[in-house]
């Protein structure tokens, strides 16, 4: 009996052969760790919806950033969690050099220098009393253009604190251009922009909202994208590149790998993906129940991002994965 002539299984016979023909790989240098630093606490606070992730104190952040550098990952993305009394309608603590995020940037840079790329979330939602990413007009709608002025000032404040790369995540129209112009005008030409190019209004952000103590009522559907739209994600990413983005990101990750691939094929800058809180917590919850092999699921997840076109991956597993790799 004649068997098949073409046998793809031949190249799967041994680990060393499988490694030789692997099309993609994940390394520590691709990974970026998102981190939360909270004002006014004296010990790290566990985030119950994200087992293994904490809100850091300024001190514990410094230690964790040093560990991230030792693990050889690419960078950290910092999110600030201010006291409720420091939240207001305009999110002004985001612009304050003594605001929690700005002091945390300075702490991180003092700790690791250039051994990591220190990145910061450039968005008002952690700082506004209403929890939106932008400021509101008198009718309660997002005021896109007044928000841009605040983003420009926030970017400069972060640059003054020493950040290497800012991550505008608010999905306001025109945000990359105004941030670039403000950084340049303040002689921060070397601060780069990782733009959240395609960012979708997602249910998978749920655990993050606990992580940052979000005050949000309602949703973000007038600025974050409709999950139904892939072409629009490409358009958003192209607009960010036109406006001066150095890297564009697609977020969330796993439910949007098609968008990631389309963006990767459409732009000529590096592309990042954000393996967000809900994606993290689903794996952790399933593993805690003994339903999946946790480490294998983590590595498969990260490999999927690389295969879909991600040059860099923001993931809460960054340091642990770096040790596994
Ligand atoms: C907004 C922001 C969000 C995340 C990062 N930046 C949440 C949102 O848009 O509500 C989510 C990250 C995650 O879920 O891990 N500044």
C-alpha cells in the first residue's frame, strides 16, 4: 500500500529538529512588564482579580524594577494609582511633578538607568474623579481637544521625570501629534512614543479596573473602538504612524490577533501587543482549578503573539516568562 509521499511529520520527530524549524521564538528581550504603583500605602496590595499581581509601594516598585532588569526583559510600563483625594475632574495629579506616576517614573529610572526602557501610561483615567480617559464638557461628553492639551502637558511632565517612552492609551483623535510636538518643544526629542494604535472597548479589561481603583461609571465606547472593526484598527494605527508614533500597539491581545497581523503588515514601525488583565486572569483562574498547564499556556500565549506579528509584548508574566525561557 502506498503511503503519502509528503510527510510534514518528518520535521517533528525530535525536539532539536522541531527547534530548528520553529518559525517564531519568544525571548526576554521582547517582553514588557506593566506595573502598578499606588500612593499612600506602606506595603504592596495584592489585586484579587489578578492573582500574583500587586499594587506596589514606591519602595517595592524599585525592587521589582531592579528584578525586571536582572531578568533581561525589555522594559516596564508604569501605571499610577493616586489617592481618591488626589482625583479631580481634570485629572490634575497626572501633571503634578509630585503626582504618584511622575515620582514613580523618577524612582524607576534612578533604580535601573538605561538597563530597562522605562515607559509610562499617558492617560487621565487613573487620575480623573469620573474615571474617563479624557475631560468632560458641560454636557458630560468627552472634550477631545481640551484633553489633548492635558495629554501634551502630561507627556512633558513624564519626560521631565525621566521617562524613556510614553504610552498614550486614551484613544483621543490627534493625541500622538500633540504629544510629539509638546515633547519636541520641550527639548525631549529622544523620548519615544508607544502609541495604543488600535485599542478596543473590551470586557477583558475588567481586572485592570480593580488594579487601578477605577472610578469609571458607564463605558468608553465613544473613544475606544468597536470590537467589530478590524479595518478601523489598521486605519487608527496608520494615523498614529503618520503623527509620529515610534511603535504602535494593538490591545487587547488574544481576541485581536487578526488585527495585530493586519497592523504588522500595514506599518513600517515595530508593533507591540498588550496581553491584558482579563487574558492573564483567565489563564490564572483555569490553572488554579487544575484545568490547564499554567506554564505551557503562558508560553503558548506569548508565542501566539510573536507568530501574529508582535515585536514586543506587554504581559504581566514578563519576568516569570523571562526566567522560564
Ligand atoms: C487606560 C488603560 C486600560 C488598560 C491599560 N490602560 C484600561 C481601560 O481602557 O479601561 C488595560 C490594561 C489591562 O487590562 O491589562 N488607561
